[in-house]
């Protein structure tokens, strides 16, 4: 599909606004992708993945350049897309229906955003993908632009459909599934009932029937500053925060110790983790401020609720009264930054069965990372996670997707299109 390459902006334009100097030396190596293209079945998907990766969609920025690009491709095929934007209009979800406005559609769902590359030791520019050793390297290659690329490349083949194929592209998945809820609300309200949603996160094309939920939180402790020789008059935000972190660590240890069932997750229990802590100004000042961010990755929603309730009670009944005895203005405030529900497909899920038939790969497994499947499932749409590439390479420096995974997703989509074209509903 040569025109995608023709439409690609000059490298200078793609890289504008990004610090690129450090990659220049490595990027001068010859790119062998042209040779590989001619030998690959999925050359079009490779080209399209490169095109999508070259559009920087790190979650902190806008994804609108990518959205516009996809809109124009859809437009080439006479498909109208619906934007479901963020409140500030800087980002947007995109929903499109290919085929008739009928029930029995299959949703192909992908997030457009990628995680940052800051501080990671990349061998070359993460947004100028390169091919080596049978792999395509670049930020977002496996998580999860190859899946989106394969769906876009398949558009010309999505002809004479008896039942629709829907594209559902979200923003801000990587920062806690912030964009998808409003998109899924519109899908649930406005599309005819769908047969399945396939969330194309990297699973090596295996069916994933469950993922953990996530609650991301920030806790801010406000103490009272004094000279550090006068600890009896101050309230140390750092030392209060340390107690709260210890409370969470104890809770995490308890959840691990109490876990007896084989839940199928790795690890098999709900986890609690503090990722960042910042506070204090000097060794001789009782600290006024300390904050930490933390997450709960829960097997079931009840675990998250129990833990949040216990944390709140500990703050209210033990920590706060003690702080306020020393200074009335001291306090602890916790806010939820993001939340996505756990996902568990029904034992006889039609979505899992569908994908197993399409891929020819039996069995299904559970994963510990959060994804958007719980949101689709909660909206009453049978859901499965299945996509090309491995989660082991996601979020890593030199993220890559093996080229044979591109063949695999192309093959699955070919069978999916045939299914939606067939007279009979059964796969
Ligand atoms: Zn992802």
C-alpha cells in the first residue's frame, strides 16, 4: 500500500519538537526494511505500523494527528468516523462502523496513546521505527499500534459485510483508561448490539479472558514546619507518609499471605504498590509536605474497596487525630487519579470462543496488567483481549514486535472479515 509511504511526512517534520540529536548517530545505519518488505506477506501492515509509530502519541500530548490520519483513511473508503473528544478537546477517541448498521458487529479496540521514552536507553529514535533481526522496533510497535495498523490495512477488504466491523480507538489508556469510558458509553447507547469486542493488547495472539483492575491514587500529607530540634511542636509530613506507606505495605503482605486459591494470575493475589514519594526540604526542617502515588491492582473489585476503606479508616481514626492534636491545619488527602475495573470473561464467553476459532489457538489465560476489556465487559459486550506482540516488550526501551506476529494478526483479521461476510452467524 504504497500511498501510505508517499503520504508520510519528511523525517524532519515527523521529528519536529522532539530532542533527536542523541539518536542521530545510530539512525545513520542502513535500514534493511525494504528488503524484508518484499519477502513479507504483511508488508502493508509493517508500513502502516511504521507510519503510526512515527506519530508521537505519548499520553501527555495530543493524539489528534493520529486521529486525523485515521479519519482520512476511513474517508478514502467512504467510512464516516465519530470523534468522542476529551473535555479540553486536546485528545479524542474515534469510533467507526464498516458495513451495515446491524446487530452482530465485532469491535476492534485499540488505544492510540503510548508510554513515554524519557530516561530509557533506546538504541535509536523510538519514533522512527527500524527493522532488524525479524523485528520492528519503536515506541508503540507492540503496545499497540501494530494491531491498529492491521485493522486499517484490512479496510479495503472489508467489503460486502453482512454484519459490521467497528473500530474503537481510545486515548489515555496508558494513564488509567481515562478516555475509553465515554467512548464505550456512546458505543453501548448508539450501536446495535455487538457480538464481541476484541481488545488488541499484545498477547502473542493468545486469548486473554481476565485482567486485574487498577486504582491509581495520590496521597498528600500536610504537616507543620518547625526546626528539627523541636519535633514535639511540628508535624512531619515525611514521617506520617512513611507510616501510611508502611500501612499499605502491611496490607500488601496480608493480601499475599491470605491468598490460597489458584486464581490464574501472576502473582495470584491483589497487589498494592507505592511508586513515587516526594517530600521535605532539608535535614533540619520538620517537613510540611509529602506526597506519594500508589496503585492497587485487584483481582476483584471487592479487594480494592476493602483496602481503600481500611486506609481511609486508618487515616481518620489514628493518623489525623494525632496530627491535629499538634497542629489544627495538618491533614491527609487522597484522590483517585484513575480507575479501571477488573475483567473476567464468562466461562462460556462467546468472545473468547470466537477469537480461539479465528486464531486457531486454544486455551486462554489471565494477565495482571489492566486494560480496557473490563470497561467493554461492564457495558454488556462480550470481550476478549487478543493481539500481536508480547507484553514483555511493552513499555521497554527498544520495544519491538516480531514480524511474524504481523502475519498472525493479518491472518486473524482475514478470517474475521470472512466471518462477517458469511451468511451464517456461526464461525
Ligand atoms: Zn497497551
